[in-house]
């Protein structure tokens, strides 16, 4: 098995609660020239069941929309 090491720029830098203060900080960082990628974290199964009317708890396995995220992972590069 081949081990693949990603450069530092591909690991997430911080995981923080997602709220209005976080949104403001992200905007400020982007204005300063940083590239900020935001990925949602939180209860996937809960929102999957609501979105699919109880048919599937696996709907958000690969991603979680930011509107449902309780935390976000920030990937920051210059």
C-alpha cells in the first residue's frame, strides 16, 4: 500500500463553532488575501432524516451544508 502525504495546505487548520462571529472572521480573512475553504461539521444523520422525510440517514455522508453545520473546518492558504 502506498502512503500519500498531503502538503500542509490541504489539512484543515482549525475547527470552530459556526456562528455570526465566525462568518465575520472568514470575510475579514478573505479581504486580507487569504483563501479560506469552509467545510461543515455536525449531526449528519439528524438533518438527513429531516430532509428525506425519514427515508435515509445517509443523505449527507459526503458533505453537510453550512446551513446545518454546528462547527466548521477551515482550510486556510495564502
